[in-house]
C-alpha cells in the first residue's frame, strides 16, 4: 500500500468497491450466510447516502484507485444540546491494510465532517471483544463508561 490514503465522500460509482467492504463488515459481526442482511437493507443503506433528506452519510478510504475502507455516520438531535450529535455507526478496513492508518484516517474524516456540522460530539460503539479496534479507539477518543442495552423486536 502506498502511503497516500484519500478519504472522501462515497460516490454512486463506488458501489462495486464499497460492497465487499460492507459485506466484510457485516460478516465480522456475524451477519453472513444464513444470518446475512437482506439485500433490501443493503440497497436501502446505499441509497440513503445519496438522499439529501437522510442524516446517514458515508466516507470511503481510497488507495491507488482501490477502496480500502468505509465509515458510515449519522447526525441526530439530542435533548442536552442544540447542535447535532454524530454517531459513527460502521467502520471497516480491508484486511490487507489493517494497522496502516486507514481506520484512523476514516475516523479523522468523520471528525472533520462533525466540526463542519458544528457537532459537539462524535461517538460510537464496538463489541467488547474487538480488542484490535479498541487499541486505535483508545488513541483517538475517550471511553465513555456507558454500557449499551438493546432489545430486538
């Protein structure tokens, strides 16, 4: 990999490069084979990036013309601030470029977008077993100490 990592907004023509990263991200979290996301979810997610009324955004990392990472983020309102919060929802890099600054560059790209939106906070979740990612996250952010609860329907 050359040292030149370009972080930019995803473009419609990036679908073929984005899809394997998206598939890899989902597989990492156990969403593959019989538990894979329905194609309609993937297609809807993709279309949201290009809908001005949607708060869902995507950046990609490119190296020598190849997409090597993705990050998806969402701006949302909060009851304790006027400015929007920024939730970094998905972050994934290709296996062969891990540890080479792609993830950090993507996070910094979200930080830049959040500053432009006058957001006061960027936050995200990761699984407690994702120790590799947490080594990076501990360098670029602070652990909040909050525990996430959820209920699926």
